[in-house]
C-alpha cells in the first residue's frame, strides 16, 4: 500500500481568496509553455491527432521532425489514407512501437471515408475510429476542438497525486483519475450557460494542457523542481512534508536483447530495402539468438507489420516489389 491517504475525488483546491488551480495554471501555461509545433493555432485537428499518436511512449524531442515531415507529406487524412501501408511504416522510421503507424493509417482511412476527411470533435466518435483509445480521443477533443473533457496521462496523474492528494506518486491507474481531473477544469459544476461558454471551454482545454506541461517540465518523476512550481503554496504534498512513496516501484524497462530490439532490427532491414527481402537478409539482422529472431518475425507477421510472399520473401504490408 502507498501513502494514498486521500480517497476522495479531487477538489478545485480554492484558496481563501477563491482562486483555484486553474486560475494559476492557465495563465502560467500561456506564459511558460514550450513552443511545440502541434500547439500552434494554425495546427489542424489532423495535425493534433498525428502528434498524439506519435507522442505515445516517445519523447517530444524525437517527435518534432518526423511530425513536420509527416504533415508535409500527408497534410490531410485522405492523403495518408491513399498511401500504401509500406510507405507509412517507412515514414514512421525509428519512432518505435510501429503498430501505431498502422493504427493511424486505419484511422485516416476511416476519417476520409466516413467523416468527410474531417477529424471528429466528440469523444465517442473519436473512440469509434480504428486504433483510437480513450486517452487519444480525449486529447484530440480537447486540444484540437477545445472541448471540456479531462485528459489524463502519466504526467497529469502525478501532478494530481501530489498537488491534490498529497502523495509522491500516483500509483496504478484508477477509475477516479478522470473525475479527479474533470473537477479541476474551469466550469466544473456550473449550471448556467455563461459559465459553460466557449471561453470557459477554451480555458478548460488549456488547463488540461497546463497539467501535462507542469508534470513534464516541473513536477517531474525524479528531482521535481518545486521551487519553480506555480502552485507550490497550495500543493498538498508540500504541506505534508513531501513524504516518500512507499507503494510498488515500477521496474525500469530494458532495451538491449529484448524482443522489441529484435523486432526493430528486422523492420530496419525491410524499411531500408526498396522491396521484398530474403529470409537470409533478415537472419543477418540478429545472429545472437535464432529462436528469438524467428519468434519476433512471427509476431511481426501476426501484427500485420510484415507480409510473407508466395516465393518465401518478406516485405512491408503491400510492398510487393
């Protein structure tokens, strides 16, 4: 058990003068947020969707250039939908977790075919797209369309755990996470139309982005920069004396020798080739453990990232040479 002494949903944490976390974090974000290209006003909803898929488990620094190249090549869902899957996987390059590229390709095809080439603006419709989960649907609804919906990732959960619940870490994801964030958004509990105006919705979307930014740049997992935190004076973790986390500790992920590394090596061979390759070419990509290589190649075939042709050669999907 961790030091999760508070089990109730988050409150707006208003101070005696009535200000809330949003009153502080929304202007802080507008003044101090990183200038990321997908945050700029001219970015389309399609650009936001592409960024959200690319940013899953991938650092921002590795995403910026591929994102720009992607949007230059495929500025609309229909442009990408018309491309073969092999081109999509080559363009994905070394961003990792390449199944994301196929999911994005499938989502682009659905948007082009069923939604007039326009990325939907509501969570339910976004979740109905191939490969789009709850987090991505909410992120696109908020950041592309200004919807007042809670967006929860690891950084947001950490900020709420510390600032609201007084815990060093968030622990395992829980059903309460969305409710914890929803009540922090401007307009929570408002019953009149004025409170739920478009301005308040814009502030709510900005608040979601601000929570993420704070967790990514200040309230980080290791070595939080508390002296630079705009909500230091109302942080429950600080008031409790910053107690250490005594819950389960996540093990650091390794890379060398893992199936992920082997799969990446095999895909590197296919992406670098102009067409199908022989089994021998793939064998040369990982000589250390032939059984592991064979298992990883089989998993790539099952995932639809690789196809085997009738002559025994291997290729990216649709890349028949």
